[in-house]
């Protein structure tokens, strides 16, 4: 099959760009003919492997998508030359602006990475999603919870398909480097992520303050950095916590996955938590708030971790302590996490994309 991906800025460093490259490479490895058109180009080289996909840039510098009509002719020419079976728009925002310029004979798929309620303060986000649901051939979302919001709020002519992100190849390789027992690792609870407001890391420190005193062999390791770091440090001082390590950014986050026994997530919202998915591959029991969307579809409550409803910090602390105190539970949860990780293997994600192509062609 011939597939053309239209992205926003494929050579910038970001989660959407990383996942887009991963899926493009998976499709190319299965001998699909894949073309990539990027609306704009950022300074820098982007992620490794970018050169392999030979992306075409409509603009040689960052340009607002509101000026998309200026590049409509160039895009149509590329489409005529490649003659794809499918056009995949990486973001409904791009679809909203470019669809009027694309011949209707091509099957068009919108691949959305943000949950329905994430609008970044602009109504265009909501309008673009409603437009995509009503006019595209398919909309690919990351979670069933998000798909339910689309079906509730949109007139869905499009096929609504849930396809999660695949695990990265470097994560897969690192998780296989050392297959030791979970209980041989340090007694370490791990958080990985940006210290941003939506990650609620100060609240995680509050939770840790409820368990640290009674579990002197354990420590909390926080990997990541961001604007909330001063507040996180203030909370640590406030509670006089002695076993919280702030690692900051690190080139080897896998080292911390491999040396931990529990993974925690305290976010207010997620699209689909790549951290929780990565934790599965390292066999980590996981504890997370039941935020929209994703944790509840990665963690099986009581089987490979705990889902904490209503952002209940006391219950979070209780369940975390229960895991810390029960070696047998941690071992069992670890085995189940590894079983659940298979869902995110590149081969399984490839099959889901191919099934969608066959259904709408």
C-alpha cells in the first residue's frame, strides 16, 4: 500500500514526532510505500533516523498553519506524484486546514494524539475534531476513553479506530538487556516525566510524605525537569523528606527503570502515557491516578498495579504502601505487566494499522 503522512513539523523534538517516526518506520519495514510531507521545518536535525524517511517540507521554516492555503498547490502536486492509497494527517488541526485542497478520491485518515478535551485554549481544536469525525474516512485515537468522547460529542461518519502507540525500539532493547527478578532491584519507587503542572509532581511528594517514615528502606526517585521543580523542592523541605532524589534530565532513563521496583504516575491528564507503557516492558508494578485518558487502559487494577480514582492522595499512599510491603504482590504484578506489554509491540501495532487500511480502502 502507498501511504502519505502529512505532519506539522517532523524534524522537531517532541512526542508526536517521535511516535510518527516510529509508526512510519514500522510501515516501511513491512514494505509499504510511505511518503512524508511536513508542513514546516524547524532548526536542528530532529530524531535519529529522520534522514531515512526523506521528508518533503512545504515551508523551510516554522509557519502558522493558518497560511496553509499558500502551499495548497505544492501539496496537490506531491499527492498527484505519489498517488497514495491513504493520506494520514497527524493531527486534526492539519486536516481542518488542508482537506479542502485535497482531491476527495483519496482515503483520508486523521491521527489524533491529544484527548478530545485538550484544546490549548482555541475552539479550532474542537471544530477540527468535529469536522474530522464528520468528513474523514477514519479517525485514529489512542484510547477507548477518548474514542467514547468523540462518539458522544461528534457526528461520526468516520471509522473511529483506537490504535495505541508502539513501544520504541530502544525501550524494547533496553528492557531485554537484563532480565533479573524484580525483587533483586533497589527498593525504589520511580517517577519519570516533565516537572510540569499537569504532571502534579508536588502532589506526588505529598503522597510520599505519607509513606516515607514507615518504609525506611525505600526511596522515591524523580527523573525529569521543568518549571515545577522549585515547588517540588519546596514540598520536600516542607515535609523534611530524606529519601527523595531529584535526578533531573538524564540520557539513560533506562538505568532507572531497570533499578526500580514500582512506577508511579500522578498526572491530571494524559493522552496515552508512554511512561506507563515503558514501565510494562521493564516489568514494573504501577500506581496511577485514574486521569483522562489512558492509565485505566494500561493498568489492570489489582493485577499489575492500582488505579486511584478521584485523585485521592490518601488512597494512593495506602495502595503504594501495600505494594511496598508485599513482595509476593510485587512479583505477581511484575509478571502481569510483562504480559500486558505485548499489546504495544511494533508488530501488533502494525497489524492494527493494516486492518484499518483494509477496512476503509
